[in-house]
């Protein structure tokens, strides 16, 4: 993949950002309780599930 193709692909991904809603946050709390997920990971997964995401990319500072 060329640099230009990679840039176009990444730009398409950036346009597909989902919002947090009350339902998403309630789902995140359920994930925290049911699966002991962290308070950051649960909303990310809940938003992705609510948006029917096929791919989830998340940056982390942990090695």
C-alpha cells in the first residue's frame, strides 16, 4: 500500500466517529460490572458495539 493510499484509508476511518449517548454509557457500566472492564475500555467497546463497528483501533501507552 502506498503512503497516499494509507492516508486515504486513515482519513475514511477518522470520518466514522461515533458519539456517546446515555444508552452507550449504561451499556458501558454493564460491561464494567459483568466483565470487570476498566472505566476507559468499557465505553470504547460499548460505543463500538452500538455503531456496529467491524474494526476497532485503540491506541495504548502500555507496552
